[in-house]
C-alpha cells in the first residue's frame, strides 16, 4: 500500500482517472481512534458505576472494564480501536517516508527516527489490545505488561513525532502543530511519572482492599465513610487514577492532530496481478 499526496483538481484527465484507484478521506482514521477511546472509556465507566462495580470518583480506566457485562464491551471496543490505531501508525509512517521520497533531503537519523516511531506506535497498539483482553483481576502480569507498552511507548511515540513534525513543515504540516504536539508530549511525560509514582506510594492495605472489591464486583465493600480519608491512601489513589485518565485522553487528542496531515493523503488500492504470459484483461484463460 503506497501513500501519496492528494492531487490538484486541475490535473489532466489521465491523472484524474488514476485518482479513481485511490482511497481518500484518510483523516477519518485518527478521528475514529479518538472517538473509539473516548466512547470506550466513558461507556464502560458509566456501566460499572451504575451496577456498583466501582466507586464513581476516579477508578482506573481498566477497573471499569473488569466485571461483566462492561468487560465484554471494554475488550471488544479496545480491540477495534487498537486495529484502527495500528492503521493510523502505518499511514503516518508511510506518509513521512513518501514525503522524503519525492526529493526532500533527510539525515540518516531521521530515517531511523521514523522507523522507531513506527515500532513504538505498533507496540502501543498491541499493548492496548492486551489491556482489553487480559483483565487485571484475571492475569495481572499481562495486564500490566500491556499497560506499560501502551503508556510508556505511547509517550515515546509522542516525543518522536515532535521532531518529525518540525522537519516536515511547511510542506506537509504547519509550525503551530509542532508546538501543540510538544506541549502534549511534555504533559504526557509528567502525567506518566506522576501516575506510576502515586500508584507505588499507595499503601498496600488500601490497594488490596480496593482490588478485592473489584474482584467481587462490589464497590460497597469499601464503605463511603472510609472512602476519601487520607490515612487510607485515598489521595495517592486519586492522584494515580486521575493521571491515567488525563494521560489516556491526551494520547487520544494527540492522535486527533493527525487529521490535519491525513486530509491531504490518499492511499493506492491494492492491485492483483495475473501471472504471465497473458494479461488479465484478455478473454483467454491464464495458464500456469
């Protein structure tokens, strides 16, 4: 699959007919990824709170996708969004490669930077799928591994795209996008550090009681009279969960900024070539 920049409407009829073999409107991909994350997070959160599976004040995102039926919705929607994210990462990688293939000079480190972004993005998409399929109450190790892939490599992906955005201006992007992506990448880094630090600082007893209530799908196991008391570690828990929510939503917002570049991109449809010696458009059968 080859990406190419959208052509001007004043081109010749031959080029216009060639455009009929292109998939356009690729900006829908990052837009769907953004919508997919937002719908997944808030839908499963609302169901989990309504069924009293989690406390309403800032559970972890995956806490809202642990018990049935919300766990089924959580896994299905995250798998779909992970596939769309993988396609978005691939189109972004191919777009940058195509930009340099038409005469724009680049250093060797820039080529490896784009490849590194592709690797981090694909591993992050895999991590999202792992998070959706391996609930924390069932396979905690795999769940945490998927979360690390998604968040840790997601932060790296954000930083990698900043210099790529800067180097491809003004032909493929705009200067203000560099600033926006730099700000989001820096904010995501701070949220990632604060989220994991506060999770580590949460008292073990509080974490165990919280996990037991999630396993039992019964948030009432922790009385409201105890929920919110600093001595039980509530403030560290809220710091960690709110950091995770903000980080995930900022990731989605970061991917939404790809809409600007993707609106000028078309992808050539795959072609099936018949074997020799006869061309495909003849009436005679092709012999092996």
